[in-house]
């Protein structure tokens, strides 16, 4: 899986701290590795988006927009079922832009403890009109567009702070304490998702070999063994608490086929998933 670097790979001419791009495709994109070199607001206009980061995963439709911290993430984009397109207005902005904005307006705080990859906000009338103004801005020559864009960036920042406070903006420029913290965040928040070792290593900003070595040092188990055990434990809880049949759950446990799932479950719990469910319901 190739890595897409944004905004560079979009070939935006402007090299300014704040950039805008009208992103539109007529086909779905399966989970892709994305390296965001700038913080990004994705104002979704049509279709759906899923983003997986180091601390969470999010799904949005055109009723919401997402503010994403710079760094590595996995992204899936699906076209709208009605008009078969995916459309998003992307607003890119650097850490320097945020720091400058926060300091000038006496909003900067280095005591912020929150450290999140994404923030989801809902559209309202103000945001809808703001996005429409960005769409109109795209038709203006680049030089004039750049000057107006600085004002538009401050406009949306002031509005979001008015609605949600400044902590989310301070959080964006906070860094994870260490590589180990990042790795454990990624593992903990994605242990029930079917992510490959390559994808987990990418989110951790490590090579696969380094990820495997660090994982074993922290958890004293290989990633495959640890994830299998965690997913089987998760399935055992589901078998005890709902009426889903085992055959409906094996993919959720990360297995390619039902037979392998049954063998692994029996090896860990001494009985088949069906027997386990009968015994505990």
C-alpha cells in the first residue's frame, strides 16, 4: 500500500501556511495510508469518510466535518449512494498558523492534557455558509485567494472556539510523550479492528521490524499472539451477552474462515464457541 502525502500529492501551487483544495472523486477508495504534513479540516459534502488514527477511529457523513491533526492515519472514502460521488473541501493549516493565532489572541496553553488525533463537529447554518464561501473562494485567483484564506482560517477558528472552547486547538499542537505511548495508544484503540502489521507500524511511525520488536518488549508477546488473544476474549464476551451465532462473529475476531476460528477458540477455552455460548447463556 503506497503512502499518500497531503497536501503535497494534490499538487496545490500555493506553498502558504494555509491552503484549500476541492477534493472530488467518482469512485470509492479503500483503506489508504495517509501522511498529513499539515493539520486538516475535511468539510465533507458528499459520501462518507472513515479515519483511523493513533488514538481513535471516526466515521462521518455530510452532516459532519472532521478536524485532523498532522501525522499518519488510515483513511477510507466512499461515494454517495445517491449521486455516486465523494466530495470534500479540504482546509490545510500548519502548526505555526495555530500557534500564531492562539498567541495573538491570548488563547495558547501549554498545560493542556488532551491529546486527540481527530475532532468531529456537526454542521450548522454558520458552518454551511462558511463552506459555501470556501467553494466560492476556489474560483478566485491564487494571490487574492491566499490573502482572503488567512481571514477565513481565523473566522472558522473563532467560531469553533466560541462553540467548543480552545482546548481542541491547543490539543492539536500537543505531541505524544514518547514512541511507546503512541504505540500503546494505537494498539489499545485498534485491537478489535482488522489492521495489518504494516498498517499498525505506519500509524506508529515505525518500520514493521521496529514495531514488532517494540511490541514484544512492551507486551512480552508477538503482535499476532496478543491480538488473537484479545479478539478471542472479546468474542467470548459477545457469546455470553448476545444471541449472535458463532459463525456470525468469526470475522470480527480477525479470522479469514470459520474453521480456523473454531480451532483457535477451542485451543484457548477448551470448548467450541457454540458449546461456550450454550454453557454461559
